[in-house]
C-alpha cells in the first residue's frame, strides 16, 4: 500500500524569533508486544490517513495579549501568515472494505526527541475505542477495542499527547497498520500515513503586541 503523507508549509522567516518548545510531563513504559503480525480476513481493506490543521492555542494567545486585543492580533498578525487556532494532528482509521476486527494492531511512531505524554495518549486512544498495548521512546502500539464496520472510522488527535519538538525542528509522526489486510481488488487504501508538522516556532506579534507566540507549523 502507498503511504499517505501530509506536507508541511512554512511561515515567513522574518516572523520567527528565538523561543522554546513546550514542556510536557514524560511517562515511559514498556510492555512486550507480539512479534508476528496477524492476517485480517479476506476482503478487509484498512485505510490510514492523517491531517494537519491549526497552529496555536487561542487561550494561550488570549492570556498573552489580553482579551481586548486578541482579535486584532489574530486578524492583523497571525491570519495573514496563514496561522489558525486550535492545533489538530489527526489520524483516521477507516474500514474501506469489510469489517476491521477488534484487536487489529497499529503502531504510532514518533522521533525520540519528542516527549510523549503517555497519560494523555492513553486517554485520547481510549476515547477513540482503541487500547494501548505498549509504549516506548519512539513508538506506541495499540489495537482496536471493537470492530469497525465497513464505511466506519475512528479518528484521534495526537496534538495534545505528542508536543512539538525543538524550535525550528520539523518532526514526523507516522501511523501504520501492523496486521495484513486483503483488499479485493488490490491495492486498496493506504496502510500508513505521516504528519510532518510538529515543528515549534516563535512568531513575533508586532506591531500590535510587543512579544511572541509559540506556534506549531503544518
């Protein structure tokens, strides 16, 4: 299957100033993972896609500049740069053909330099009817906790669990089906998707406000 990759886009270098990545509590765990992939039933086609949207937390911006000018900062400074609020780094698993069985395995890969917030990731996956099997410094494995009927899908936003990397460093998070699907006809939907977006930058808020805002770039 072909990999689905979401491209990144930049912000004018003139707007970037020195800043720092967010600090997020780190929790590490390691659990044995079955080594052999399972074969899904014939006629089952699993599609994995990713999407990147939004660049900054509106509540953080409001606390920084105040409620009286936050709208002006958004419209005069951030919107012209293509920056929008409410970061979303969303992966979607779709039963493109047939029913995806409960227990189907997927792996989420991320660079070692990213501080994974395991508690948040568990909450995100559980809310999406997914069960965490194992976590490590560079990946997490999870399974579907219930069958996904044909045409159905589950989505989850990893923006809160996987924070931005160091300032100016673009990093990629990838979701991959570990088990083997059998679309008919082949090749079916993509079994892997990447979101290359978790780069941190600090954007100057001048001339409206004398300061800068940390943002995530898609």
